[in-house]
C-alpha cells in the first residue's frame, strides 16, 4: 500500500471512529448525528470538513473537561486529525504502525451502523407506546464496546443457504472472543431460537442475530413506507412477523435517523393515550420539517376493540411522506370467528387504506415462507449446534423436499428441535405424588390461549388458585404456598428448565411495587401442551380445570352439556377442547369473564331454542350472572 493510499485508508477509519465516539460515548441525539453525517459527506481531498472538526472539538473536548469517561482511542483519533490537517504523513504518527490497534479500529467499524441508533424517548408518549432499546443485558461500557454487529443485508435468493450462513456468521464469531459477549450472545440466541411471541424483551441488536427477511420482500416494503408513508404486513401466528418488524426498526433508525414507535397492544390504549400519541406525532411534523418522518408500527390489530380501531384508522388516514409513516401488522387467523362483525368491517377498511389490494400478496409472510425456509433452517441448525450446543433431531437426515415440507412455519422448526418437548417430558417424569406443577403448567397454557395470548399477573394467578385449589395447596405446601408458587415459576424460566420465557414486570396499582407477569412461549406451544396434557377426561388435571371453569362460568358449562347431548356422539367435543376452540375470556375481579362465544352450524339449531332453567341460576355470583347475560346476548343475535 502506498503512503497516499495508506493515508486515505486510515483517514476513513478514523472518520468513522469519530462518529462512533461522538454518539456512543457522549450520547448525542439523533438530530446531532444527522448533522454529523451531512458534514462528513462533504469531505474533500485530504481535509476533514471544518464543521465536522468543530463538532468534534465542541463535544469531545468539552465533555472531557466535565469528567466524562472518554476513551483514549477518541483522543488518538483527534490527534490523528490534527496531524492530518497540518499536512503530516499518517505514517509519521507512531500509533498507526500498531497492527493490533488497526485491527481494533476495523472491528469497531462493524458497529458504525449500530452504536448510533439508541433512541431518546420523545416526551409526552403514554407508556403503552414503546421505543425498542438498543441493547438488553449487561449494558456496561465494556460490553457495549465489545459488541459490534451491523445489520445483516436481506437474504438474496441467488445465494445458496450454505453460502449465506457462512457469510452471516462471520461477524458473530467475534463475540466468542470474550466471555461476557459470549454469555450475552447465548442468552439472546436462546430467546430468538425459542420464538417467543411479540417483541417484549427484545432489543435492536437482536435483529443482527436473527435471520434477515428476503430482499424480494423487504425492499418493496421499505420503499412503499417511504413513498406512500403507509404499508401493511400480513402473517399467520408463528411466521416471524415480529422479527421482520425488529429488522425494519433497525433499518429505519440506521438509514433515516428518525424515531420508530411501537404499539404492540393497541387494545389497551385509552382514547386519551391515542390522542397523546397523535399529538406527539403531529408536533414532530413542524419540528422536523423537511426531514424524514417518524415510523409508527402497530401490531395485533385483530385484537383491538372498535373505538381503538377508529383511532388507528385516523392515524392511517393522516400518514404519508409529509407527516409520518405507519406500518400496520395484521395477524391472520384461520377463522374470523373471534372478531366482531363490526370490527371486521373497520379492519377491512384499514387494510385497503394501508396497501393496494393487488400488492397485499407481496407482503404476506406465508407466501414467502417456502423461499425463506431453507435459510431459516440453516440458521436454527447453526444456533442449536454451535450456540446452544444441543442435538438437532433432523441433523443427519438428507436435505430434501420431504424433510423441508414438514415445517410450515419458523415455529414448527423451533418445536422440532425438541427443547420444549424435552422440558415438558422432564416435568411429567418428575411428577410423583404431587401433581400441582403439571396442573399449574396446564392452567397457564389454556389461559394463554383463552386470554388472547396475554401474560397473567402473579396476583391474578394467585387469586384463581386461592379460589379453586386453596385446601389442596395448603395440604402440600402449608401456608407458604404462594412462596412455593413463585419458586416453581422461577425454576421454569431458568434456561436449564426452558418451560417459560423470562418474566415481565408490571407496577401494582396504587403502590410503588411491581409484580411479575408470567408469559407462555407461543400460541402453538400452548396448543400442543393442551392437546397432550388435557386429553383424558378422567385425569386429575383435566377434572381440576373443568371445575375451575364450572365455578366461574357455570352457565357456559351447562350450555356445553346440553349442546353435547343434542349432537351425534362422533361430533361431540371435550369441554376443555370446546372452550379452547370457541371461547375467549378476560379477568374481572379475579374471576374469568366470558368475552367471546362461537357456535358451529350444528349447534346453531339447538341454541336458538335454548332456555336456562331458573333453578340453576338462584345461587349465581356476580361473575356467573355476567357470563349468563353474555351467553344470552350471543344467542339472541344468532
């Protein structure tokens, strides 16, 4: 390499290092970094742009005098600039001959698209509107400096899966050099490999570890968000929709430097919170005129009540290149039976607004699965063998169409690894005279389904157990049963057990304390557990769960009994299976309140003439009365 070539090579390296030091160590906001980018883009010849140098001096040196912990590396970068601008040869600077330091610089350059995107939460946003953190885990400066991962490019179909995975893992291998980064990598990969629902407890760096979306899907999607300011993403549950959203968030922050806001539970926002969010977005238009707008992502629209759907429609109507961009993520279900008819009409209207009908096919993950599947297969195989060090059941089978056709979603790959099935088998084999753990796991699985994949609060779970199983729990655990309950749950979230994902925490109303929220891995896993643990009506666990629903929703149980009496035997369904397929619940004062009820064609004929005998209603509590009223309202509208 000639002296001139070497000078320009190191000049480019340090130019990026300045950017990294400014944003990473001093925590400059997005707007300052945008200005820095513009200044760096005007570099001519062998000189740094004057404004870039002043920005460096005005921030790095000033912060150093205020006792900020700047790295020596940042000062050496500044010394390099001074030498470069005074006309000295780069090779005259003693530190440029240190090949180890050159390697350090080049490794840090891998982070130039990542370290710069930590978001500062806009003021005025309600808590339900989230920004995704850059890093989850040990956030020490030491770890931040060692984790240098850029966003991998979208998957191109002209690459073979083998070639793609080989290129993909190269930057990740660097994380194995240090124990702390290796530990962080293993914990994040475990979470990604398990396919936990939604984006809770995910960070932006996770998108650098997951499988990127197909280029043929991502580029049109990102382009339409820029040009039209609105788009829709469609997928069945378990197809990787949340991972694509995470990738898009990373990409948007990197390429546009503007905010990305996420509403992953739109059903929980109040009208006031929607208005607050609308106000923050509107204020940003005038404040950042001429700059790339913010991106708002709304998930789980299918679970949203009518009044909130109307608010979403307002956000979509006012989105565009001149205001803000919006992505609506639609979870497609096999049947629309769990969505009210009036809501279906609004959802249909939103779909037509966010994306032209002729293009919706392009942004449906189910349609791109067959092309993406071989790459996901390579990734999860690598994660299982090299990161999690587990045996992959199908590792030694020939890679052919028969094998690949067995997997119809990313989630089906996860289950095929056997982690969860083995954990469940271990739980079952550990049961001797105490069946409570298996009862508890079955309860968590069916409640996860019946409550639309919501986690359950510790207080809610304790209330259910106390009202239905108190004496048995005292017999087993005495008066310490609540402490024993927490110990069991904590054991299950341990990676060695792998029965539950990590806890979330929610503030206790009227208190400074927080309580745990127990989640389940995924809808499909909950279904698997129910089908395998709740398939014997004579089993103790089955009987207990039936008694639980009989207590809170006896009218429903009575209705089911009469329905089954009027159906041919081959069409009859077990009670727990029937409610799992046809009902949805929520909590009301610690009790299960019926919020959805569906009847199939054979059942319609009977329920039209169904009458509840008055004698069964005389001892109903408030919840049972509410459940009865709901059932009657559904029947009257058939």
